[in-house]
C-alpha cells in the first residue's frame, strides 16, 4: 500500500502552530507539502480536551499579536491573509496583579495602563508612559526590521532606540527611568515566562512583549485553541497540504550535509527537497540525523550552550460554582510573594513551594465556555526544567499531587474559598504531560531562554551560520523568535521563508 | 535615551552577538542524548506493549481472569486503579481492539515480574470477543496491549475520602483493582462496594474479594434474584440502599451494564448528591443504536459504501447502518486506533470528508470545533449514507 507520494517539496515535522504556519505559507506559494504529526490532532499544546462532557482549554492563556479586526497585528494579519477565519474574543484586561501591598487590575492601552499604575504609585504616570512609548518604538523597529533588513549605519539613523537598547538587560534600561520599586513590579508579572529574570532578560524582548500586550491586548478563540489549530490544519489541507496524524518521525535523512527526507516510526521513508523540524535541535542533532556522522561537533556545542527556557505545570479545574461565588473576579490573576523577577526565577528552579502563580478564569474571556453554574479555573507555574528532571517515575504521581495541592491551597487562601470543595473535574498537566503529547525536549514548552548570552538580536545576526545541515530548517519555540504561541506563527513563517528563499536561489542558479 | 553613553549603547548589538558566539565556543562537545522527562513518560505511557498470557483462572461459573505479563519480562507501566487496558485481537481477517478494566492492582504491575489482569464474563450470546476470550485464550498466547487508559479512578484532590462503588456484574473489575490497591497499602481511601449480582453463583471474584476485606474495604453483595437461604441485601441498588452505606460526604463510582446506568441516574438524583460526587464509568458501545433518540430508523437495514482514505491510499468497504464506523473498519481488516469505544477518549478521531453519520448521543465526547469540521469519534458514529472518511495510517 502506498500512503505517500514519491516526493514532496517540503516535509514539515510537527503539526502545531509553527509547523502549520510553515505549511500554510508554503502551500500559498504553490509548494507540495507533507505535515507529519505524532498526535491524532493538530496543535501540539494549542489544544483542548473533553472531561465529563465539558471542553477544557489545554494550554492557551491568550494570543498576542492578533489585534482588532480593523487593525490586525502580524499574527492576526497572517491568519486573515491565509483565510484562517478564527472567531477571536478579546480578553477584557491585561492582568490582575497581586503581591504584598498591591491588588490592582490593569488594562491594555498604553495610557490607560500608565494611569492605572499611577493610581497605585502616584506620580509615575509620565515616566511609565515614557517607558511604554520606548517599548513601542522598539516594537515598531523590530517589526519593520524583520521584513526589511538594513545596514547598521542606516539602522542607527532610522531605529536609534532599538539599536541603543539592544545591548542591555531589561533591568538596566528600566533603571534609567528612576521608577519606584512598586511601579517597576507592576510591569513585571507577565514576562517571567520568557525564561529570565529582568537582570538577564534582553530589553528588546521585554519591549516587544510589553508593547504588543499592553498596547493591543490579547485574544482567545471562542472554541478554545483547538479552533485555531484545527482551522489552520483544515485550511492547509484545503490548499493541498497532506497532513498525516499519528506519524512519529524517527530520523531525518541526510546525505553530503543536506537533508533529503525522513523515516517514521512505522518505517515509511519519505523524500523531499527540504525538511522543516519542529523537533528541538537537541533531539535532532543527538538522535534524529541519519547517519549520525553528518552531525558536526559545532551543532552539539551549540545546543549544549543554550539554556532551556521554562516549562509549565498547570492545574486545570472545572468548579461547580460560578466564578464570582468563589471570589474569582478576573480573567488572569498574577500572584506573587514578590514581583522581583530574579528571585522568582530562582524559585522556579525547584519543585515548590512555588511563589509565583498565574491563574486564568476562562469564563471572563469566554462566558459560555462551561455549563451554567460552573467555571473553568487554572493555576499555572512555569518551572525551570531542571527541577522536574530530577523526578523519578516512582515519585512522579506524588510530586504532581503535592505541587497541585500547594498551588490550589495558596489560591484558596487568597480567595477565601476552598476550591477543593468545588472540583467537578481536575486535570494536572506537568512537563511530563507536555513531553507525552508533543515529545518536546525536556518537556519544555518555551524553547531556549531569552538571555543576554542568547539575545534575539544575536540570534538574528548569526542565523545563517547556524544553519548547519542544508535544506533543514527549524520551526518552533526553539527557533529565533522564541516562546509563546503567537511567536510560533512567526517562527513557522520564518522557516518557510528560508525554504522559499533557498528554492528561489537554486532556481536562479539553474 | 542613554544607558551608559552613546558609544557603548550603539555597540550593544555587536556585544551580545560576541557573547553568544563565545558561549557556543566554550560549551561542551559531548552530546546529551538522554531526556529524563521523556524517560519518566516511557515508564508511565510506553504505548502498546507485547504481552503474554501467563495464567488463566475461573473466577465464577461464567467468568475468567486472564493474567498478562510483558513478553520481555520485568515491570509493566504505572496506571491508576480503575483504568483499563486496550487489547488487540487478530481474529481471522479482522483486527479488533477492546477496552477492559484492569482487575489487578497497579502495585502488582510494578513487581519485578509485573502483571495486569482482566476479568471477562461469557456473554449471553452477543459478546463475540468476550466469548472468544473465555473459550480460546490460553497461557502462552500473545497480544498487544495499551495499559492505563480512561478517567475512571480515584482522584484525591477531587473525590471524597469515602467512596461508595456501585457495581453490576462484571462492572466489579475496576473496584477489584481499587480494593487490591488499598489492601496493598498504596491507595488511601475508604471503599464500600455495593455489588449487584443476579444470583450468588454469579458473583465474580467472590473469594479474592473476601480475602481483602478490611476496615478500609467493605463489600456488600446485593442479589436481584430470589434465593431462599440468602441472608444479605436483596433487590436492586436503590437510593435507599445506597444511602444506608453513605457517609456525609461520599463520592459514588458507578460501573456496570447500560440498563443499570439508566436506573442509577434516577436513583442517585434522589440522594441529592452534588454532581461532582457522582462518577460514571464510560457507557460502552451502544447495544442497539436504533433505540437512541433521533436515530433515522429508515436506514437501519441498509449497508453503505464506505470509502476509507489513508494517506493517498483509498479502500472501499461495506458499512452496516447499525454498526459503528470502527466495526466496519475492523471487519475489513483496516487498522484504526481505538480506546474506550464510548466516544470519550478520542483515539479513533476521524474526518468525514463526505456523507453523513448518526452520532450516539450517549457517547458524543467531541470537541466543539471538531463538530464544526465534521470530525467524529468513529466508535460512536454510524453511517446513514455512503461516505468517505480519512483516518490515520497505522
């Protein structure tokens, strides 16, 4: 039986947001694409599941870079351009920040946000707005430069703020604004997820995230992230892409330094001119390239040098009360014993007790997402992978339950309502869950940490020489734009663009 | 803005690039091939395993327990008491899988010579595989099995410490696993099993269960048939009887035949227990799909043309209106992954490319977006016209 064509233009390993974005863009340019996904549905962790008849969001807190219908940002525009018609619901707030001495709900809109910070720390409006505007200037530059690269000299003239802040950490730049500690802390809660405290986080990344999130707000699909993933997959298939589920790619076939196909766990050998891998470089270079002798030492040093970013531990519950009856009043609550991101980052190294919790009550973004009289509430910690790497199979269940209980108890204390008295359904997701469903290296959902040693600007400048095996591109959280669901679309497009450019160059040579 | 002075500021981009290249240069050249997170996953969810039957024993007049070990020996994966195994059977041309609640305890799977057991009762003429197991399976037979599926298990962060299990017939199996795990000291809960059987010689695993009674495991037999010398509880599992064995805060776990589910749904309402305290095991494949609300009776005697796409390959097979798509595929020897066969787990998620189906309303566990795009769980979908589907290549 013949399940595959003799040859494809491109094989994409992984049918999540990055892989599907690559597939969409390549199909849009008329390329013949095969997507191989190991799970039986698209999306990776951008998915949902059904428990007790209730559909539950698996991972998405919110999508950035979408923008309002008449003012789309790059991810929203890409979906529109590709004909991926998602029903977006606007998340009503930025976040509720809760740390010692502060309880405040902050909203998107640079001025509104600055005003709300000023409400907590009077006299900071001008400074905070100035900082946010700087973020926005850097954001605009990054967006423009990602489309139109230019010389350094020209960059300095047209994108001065971007160039001048590129070499500094978030803390170094924020320090120049002379903001009181409390105001700084109000800017901090969200960004720990990119895998660094402020002393290590490149300001460029902070600026882009801040401008996007605070400037334009965030969105969720009405029918959970599965709506987004499925609509991408359906659209890709309608454009001629072949997607095969439950196909685990074991090997990437390489000859003379150039990828030419893959082999699946089933034993199918499939050939293509190009391969795009959503599998981590760590996995690809240590066990997937065949023959292994095609992997240069440089590749191993490169993956060993990079720090894995954070992963996720989530307790997702359906509670048998409306949210307000349990004193849950916001879509997202960021609660920390401190908002010093460097202290928090260190706390994430272990297995708890965790001191910084991210909570989502889905109903405030999507009121009909659970049956009447119930609500969906999740508590998430974003631990470093190292702590979880020490957990054995024997103790796994006990650790998982201990951590889950800690985070639920902490939030119960905060709400003054024992959430454990109201659990209709509960699902505990760990790095192992991520690994089980996506095979992500170390169960890490966020690729490599953004640090001053692994700076996005540096990533961009050395991208070409890091392309070690020809005709093999990487697309996923481990790619240049890094972590988060929105950036996966960007990563996927970038990989597709590299393939298209290489195809065009080869065509020109002929 | 200015951080450290104009020159330093504008050379920042070059500085970070240099820092990154230096980090690459000084990194170790030894490949790190082991992913410890994935190693844990392998021990919990290794996928389908090659299993060998190491023991077959009768556990009632009509039921047998089959013990499986790993062909390669050693420990079997972790699972939760109450979960099921999916076993693959090759019978003639057909490749058929079936879920069976595991009746042994999780700790027994983790022994050096780990095992899992299933307990299967001979059918009353309608259970092809149940009879096959009772008549044919013997020590030394090999099967592929996926251990540890399903959501029917005690979750300490959700359930009351006091659990009343309502079991009917062979529905005792998940509770046998829980009881043995409690006896083994690895599950902390109080379990009272109200076990309904027709007659005393119909009781499955009677001696095994007697042996593990304790202050944490109570077993109450309830006979629906008339037996003159029976001293215990009689009749059905009524609200009144259930109440007698309940604590102030009790979680009810229910596993048994479909008729019992229908009866208990009404009885449990009378107890006014909160919804979160009531946990039904999956419904199982509909016995007679034509009896469900909205079933288009006019097609029930028809056989449709089912075009099955796998990759770029196509097969055309017959599909009876009263049999699920999974059954049609299995009859034709086309592999499809299945789990619960109750529409819940979604293993058999299938795209309907054209044509129409009826989805069993008891077993419609689909995601909302999947419904919009004509995906079905093939175990719960019945053809109502000729149709074309796409399934994964197995």
